[in-house]
DNA sequence: CGCCGCTATTCTCTCAGGGAATAGTGGCCG
DNA sequence: CGGCCACTATTCCCTGAGAGAATAGCGGCG
């Protein structure tokens, strides 16, 4: 069960909906989340139906093309409940491109390259951090926007701290890699 | 170009290698990174070869099955250079399951559920943070291990800060979502 | 009347992720 | 000395994610 599938199940708890509506709801509820393409909504709904977690709840046609309503089933509610009850594995493996890039830069090109990358990345992160802070304090920002921005901000800040300490260790790291 | 593909290109700058060797090098250089299955190494190498970024550099057989050596090409070196020159987009969208779970918990079940989740997740993160700190200061930890652990640690810490502030805002957020 | 834009869905293609299957070689143990 | 296990090395298969293009009906507008 992917993240998207669980979110769709969650959105369906507010009542039967069709694919297009779900995609709109996803965008509205999780505006800063990874974009979800229409194609994926229907694909995911198909898998959920196949697995008995959602069921067709009629079709209608109101001034437009056919649309198929889907409703969450009891099995779907159970799966959703399990997902909500389960804590996310806290960073079992660092899936960050930052670390990979530093290591590869050291292997392929030496410490100058790694230092250059770290410095450039730090500048980009700092700029983005400023943008997000502005966005968060901008008038008209909903609380949902604020907590989403906050999450991005704390992670950018985390990266920045790591970038700084790693920059200080590049020489030493280079010796170890060689 | 996926992350894995770029890392493989980077590893090949140390000289021609075959798939199995590359997988070992990957595990050695990026021990805390997302695990890379053997199957994927060969698949990725195939695509790299198709795109002219690596080339076959002979086959040999030394006490074992056939093995195909691959070498990076000039085009491959160019692509790798571009990748290293490019800063990673700093958190363009929050791809965190934490945020999604909180929002879905609120929609599907109300603020009690969201609070329960946040509390449980905070406990799990705190425990993991302690583990990683121990691991980092353990004797025999290489500098590579330390910077990998550091990256995980700063992000766990970031999550914890977010979990705390979000916990304080659950009631307000619930009103907004309803 | 023809075209644009919106709703709604389907289709297609490639890649990622994972696991199992195959195959050769060397060493160990009974 | 025959069988079995471990290791090296690769291939194959299947599901699902991701991204986009294609289709199709309907309403409005110039």
C-alpha cells in the first residue's frame, strides 16, 4: 500500500467520490505534497477495488461524461485504521541525494569538487529557506499551509546544519575515501 | 537519470568493474543509503549502456562464472559532471508521510486520532534518535558512518520539532479541516 | 459554426523495487 | 570421494509508480 493509496482511502471516508473529485480533494488537502497525476488516481483506485478496499457505488452523468463513484469498504476502513495506527519507520535509511552526491564527488573528483557542491547546495537551501519563511508569514496562509511550510523549513534547516558540519569534514572524509 | 544510475557512474570512475563488484562498492560507500538490489544494478547498467554512458570493457572468467566489465564513457563522464554540478532542488514538495498521516487522521477520524498518532510518532523518533547517537559515537565508527548518521539525526530532530509544534496546533487545524 | 475549456476517464510506456531462478566454482565434511 | 553448502555473477519475472498523451462529452462564446 503506497502513501497515495492510503490518502485516497482517507479522503473517501467523507463519502463516495469519483476519481476526478478525489484528485481535486488531494490537491486541496495536501497542496504541498508530491503531485498526484490523474492517471495515477484511476490506477490506484483500480488496485484498491481489486483488493476489495473500495467498491463501486453507482455511476452517474450530470452534464458531462460518465463518472464512477467509489466508496470505501469495511476492509478499506480496517486497512486505513492500521495505517493510521502505525508509526512511520523513523529514517531507517538515509535516502538523501545530498549524501550520495558528496560521496560520489569525493570518489570521482576529489575534495575540491565536494566542497564546491556543498557550498552551492548551501546557497540554494538558504535561498529556499527564505522563500518558505516568507510564504508562511504571508497574509492568507492557512494553517495547513503553515504546517506544511514548517515541515519543509525544519528539514531545510536540518540539511543546512549537516551541510555546514560536512563541509568542515571534507578533507578528513577525502582521506578516508581514498 | 535516477540517483542509483548516477552513483553507479560515479563508482565506475575508479576503473572498469562488473555488476557484482559495483553492488559491493555501493554497499561499502553508501552503507546507510537505500538498499540496491542486484537485479537493479544490472537493469540500470543495461540502460546506461543503451544510452551510451557506459560501454562493455571486456569479459573475463576468473574462477567463477562469466562476468562483463563495464567502463564509463566520455558521455557518461559528462552526464556525471552535470549531475555533480547541479544542486538538488531544496524540498520543492514535502514528500513526508508524517504530514499526510496527520491530515488524513484529522479528516477520517478527528483530532484525538491525530494527537495519538503524533504522540506515538514522537516516541518512536525519540527512541531512534537515541540509537543513532549511540551508533555514531560507538568505537569503530568511520567518518562515513558518522556523517550518514548525522544526516539522519538532524532530520529526526527536525521531525521532532515539527511534531511538537504540530501537536500544539491540532485543535486549530481540526477546525480548519472540518 | 467552430473552437476553446472543463470534466472525467483511459491508455501507453518506462523505470523502480523486490524476489526468485540459474549456473559455475571451490571447499568442507562425513 | 560424493554430496552439499557457500560464494560469485547474472538473468528473469512481476507489480506498481510516475508521467504524459489520447479520448470524449458538454457548455459557452465570439
